[in-house]
């Protein structure tokens, strides 16, 4: 299949591209499009055959449900059984934005879209291209991240093309995304709202709106056989670069000293080494492919760059990645959740 690639100016959207994408979606085929979190791989959420194509293109396990993207509240009412009061408050406060809400699903939503679950995850993205496409087509769009399953999520249209060129009908290139890590997922179907996946919208922000919020214990640390994550996707090894990735935790100078020492040893053995530093520490490193992922004072630059840095290391065929930890700050938990998964939970305390 030939993949149509169209650049699209967010400030001046070419409606002929949106029209073309709409036709593709109506035929039950796939269009990748930008959102503020990562690029999504979209298809008609109410068409089970279209959803099936998403799983095939990504190589995604069929029990890992898709998030439905909407552009207005009446579309939410179309796909859910009921809108609880807490959900209403969350939607009023955070939508459009990087918050996905899990509801009880309406009958109209096929189990092929929800991975067999009777619940459905819904989000209104804060991106003009995404909103225009959903609004214009009036199709509720199932869209997981537009990457091959297991690879880092795509934060540019090039990342999408690298993984899915020839496998999907169209890519809309709206430039690099703004946040760079996937949405926060919160479940409102039973009692206390529960975070199933951390993201830009954190626990504190949610609690200011709906009171006490819990975090699914299964997502906090290393995967535990006895704890099953409520977001099925969280159990898979995700976001992973090809290289062997280890995170070093400890004081700034000790971490740098240790990473320099380990990097030197690997390089002497003939391996290629990538180092993930920050603007504040980048000058402390002496060997290897040294990359600053962003400033610790401006965490959004870190989340925005994270997946791109991992993909660049793949392109450079790095054998080992040695990275700093990014525990602190408002976004720290979401960033570390992704980094730990990418590193397969290999952490060295210095
Ligand atoms: P992605 O769109 O690739 O970021 O993946 C979607 C994420 O949403 C996965 O981790 C899914 O497990 C999660 N998800 C989607 N629908 C549901 C649902 N009904 N209940 C819980 N988690 C969900
Ligand atoms: Mg994904």
C-alpha cells in the first residue's frame, strides 16, 4: 500500500487534506495524525474491521484496548453508557487535553475496539488538526500511538513513517508534538477515581477537581506477577529502544562519574554507548554519544524529547544506553514511568 504523506499547517489547516483523511476513515482505513501527546494511528472506532486493521498494522496484542478520540461532548454520550459526575468535572476542567477517562461502554462500541472489555477509554485531544479531523468527519476515532508495538511512541511524523510507511493509508504531518508522552488515564467506573497510567495531568491536579484520587498499585514499580495493571497495555514491555538501557540514580556528580567509567569500559570492549544527560549535567560527560534530553528546570522539554532520543539511539545502533534519573518535579513520575519501562526496570543506585 502507498502511504499518502501530507504536511499540514496547524494555524492554517488545508481542508482538502482533512477531506481526503475523512474519506479514508469512512472507508474503514487508517490515518495517522498529530495530537498534543504523541501521534495517533486513527480508524473508525465503531467499525470493528477498521479497529482490527490498527492491531495488525502495529502488531499490537488484541487484548490491549484502544482510546477513542472525540471533539465534542455529544460524541462522548454516543460511546459511553453513562457520564458520572466526577467524569463531568474532569472533562470540564481538562478537555481538550492530555487526560483519558475510562467509562462503561455503550453497546454501539465493538469489543474489537475495547480489547474485549465492557469499559471504554475516551479523550478529547488538544490539537487543532486532530479536533478538525474528528469534527469534520464526525467519526469517533480509535487511535493508539502510531508506532510499531513495543517501540518508543512517535513524537514526529517521521517516526510514524519509519514504523508504518506502506502499512497505513495516510499520515498528516503537523510537526513535532507538544508534550511527548502519552495521556494520563483515569478510571471513573468504580468509586474512587484511579490513575491507570501517569501523564502530564498528575494526581495533585486531579485531586484539586474531584477530591481523593488513587493510583493503580500495579503501575508504580517493577511489574509484579500478583498485581495486574487495570490498563491492559501497561503490562507489556513498552517504549523500548533496541539497546540495553540502564538508569543510574544518585547524586549528580557520583552518577556522572559512574556513567563515565562504565561507558569507557564498554567502549574499550568495542561497543557503542549512548548517554542520556540533562542540560545541567551534560558537561560532566566525557565519552560516548552524549545527549541532553532537556532542562530539569523545564520538564516539558524532557518529556517532549524522551522518545525521540531513544529512537535516535536506535538509528545510531547504540549497544548500551546509560541514563540519569528524572524522579523529581511535577512531571517526574510520568517521565520515570516511561524511562523505567524503556530500561526494563534496570536501575543502579550509586
Ligand atoms: P496507547 O493509545 O497506545 O497509548 O494505548 C492505550 C492505553 O490505554 C493502553 O495502555 C490501554 O491499556 C489503555 N486503555 C484503553 N482502553 C482502556 C480501558 N477500557 N480500560 C483500561 N485501560 C484502557
Ligand atoms: Mg502506545
